C-alpha cells in the first residue's frame, strides 16, 4: 500500500497545482453529490472567495494513476461552455482532489467520481 502511494506521488510530481498542502485549508466540503468506483464528488465552497465548486476526491491506492493523470491533462486543455470547467488539483494523503465547476441545473451534465457524466437530475 505504501509503495503504491509512493509510486503515485512520484508519477504525479509535476502534475499537481498543489502538493503537500491540505485542500481542506482551501475548501469546505458540504455534501456528497455522487460516489463511484474511483471515489466521490462533493459540493464545496472555496473558503477565501465563497465560490461554490465541485471537488472530485480520488483514492490513488490501487487506482490506475495513469488514467487519473490523463483525465486531468484533458480537463486542463478543454475550454468550452459545454464542458465542466477545470479549476485545479491537489495531492494530499494518497488522495487526488480535482476542483471543477459545479453544475446543478437539471439538464446540465455533471462529472461523477467513476469518470462518467450524467445529467444532474440523475445524480
């Protein structure tokens, strides 16, 4: 388990907005929006601005770190009104936190912890 966490940290060393920083200092998690095989998605508030965001928390233990990195890289590159906006990511205590736009309109697709996307009314 410790070896997997060390490998994940090494693989992600240059990838993260913040490392060795507790994201709970930046965000207040409010409620769980969804759960999946990779982790969970939460509604959260950025403490210093009051902005409401979605936080996707992924436990890297036993997960395919390459897939997670690919997801982050893709999210960083896409800038479209039709795709959930990516804000940043954090690596803390064997978990990856991805901060993104929170979409709660019933017809707006939302990112789920399993990597899928569903209309908000189905979450």
